[in-house]
């Protein structure tokens, strides 16, 4: 093998190792991102005193769109009426 070919082969191996390391780092960061996202969503729900049942009903009513501002209050009023 020529010296040039050996150098290219060594560079290729280093590049493959770096690619593998970066893929692992990306996987770990994606997991961390997902965990933090879940924490923030949970904190938002708690700040509105949203129980899992209320959140479920809110999401069912909104479908794929964004909720209107009065929908959470309407669900809260329904719950008070049912008590």
C-alpha cells in the first residue's frame, strides 16, 4: 500500500469514529431534550392546576387545533357544576 493510501485510510477510520461518537452524542442530547420538554409541559399543566383528567378533556376538545382561551375555564366550570 502506498503512503498516501494509508494516510487516507487512517483519516477515513478517524472520520468514522468521530461520526459514531457524534451520533451517540446526538442520541443522548435528544433524550435529554425530551425529558426537559416533558418536565416543562408538566410544570405548565401544574401552574394551571390542570389534573390529568382536565388535560385529557381539554386536548380531546381541541382536536388538532389550538384551544380557545375560554375552553379551560369552561372545563373548570363543568367540573364545579358536577360537584
